[in-house]
């Protein structure tokens, strides 16, 4: 199975924004979000919209060339604001491709693009995401990651921290 991460170009932004609607649908289970009368999450708001920033990197996930999701990576910690830490800001794989290795492959490709300190966050109630990230990061790092649970204004849920640069050396 050939999984790729393709950088998002200006022309891809409508595609990412439509995928963000599917992502918001998935998260509505945990966040209690309602859909608008226009059948759009967050009409006129930015929560379910991709916005390019110099420190943000968006990628389309493709399987055998077919669209399968997206990855958005921020070059700054969501927890501390540290620009030397990479944050997995948003990660979405279409249901068709879940539990097939596509998500782990996409995550591994993202980690390899930014070989330095990472933080990956999950909502406290999202047991499937927590299990996925523990397993994926555990395999990538050989179990060399730290998990911290936050319950404050910065974040509510677990955060895995690891050094992707060091992990890449360990995996060779």
C-alpha cells in the first residue's frame, strides 16, 4: 500500500476545508458540536477551516493516489508555544482507511519530515485516538516517549512527547 503526504497548495485549500467538515463531524461526538441549518459545521467561523500560516504545514494523505485524509503540523508547541517543538495540530483519515495502517504510515511520514521534538495531543474522551497514538508513537520510537496528562486551559487530555530525530537514528 503506497501512502503519501502531499503538501497542500493554494488550489488544495477548498479540498482541505471540505475534509475539515468530515473531521468536525467525527469530533462532534466528543465536542458536542451542532451542524448549522446550512448543513455546515461552524458556518462563518474558523474552527473547521484550514488557514495557512508560515508555521503551519498541511498535507493531503493519499493511498495509491486516492485522497484519504489530511495532516496539519504546527512548528510550535500548543502547550508552551515553543517554536522548536512540532505539534500534530490536526490529523484525519477517512473511515475507509482506518485500522489498515494508513494512519500509522501517514504519521510516520510526518514525523520524518520534522526530525525534532514532537507533541501529539488527544482529547481525554477519545479512547480510540489515545490507543492509536500510543501504539504508533511507541512503534516509531521503540517505546521512547513520555506521556503527560493535562487538565487545564492549555489542554485536556494526554500528550505524548518524543524526539523524532533521535527515533529516526534508533530505527535504522
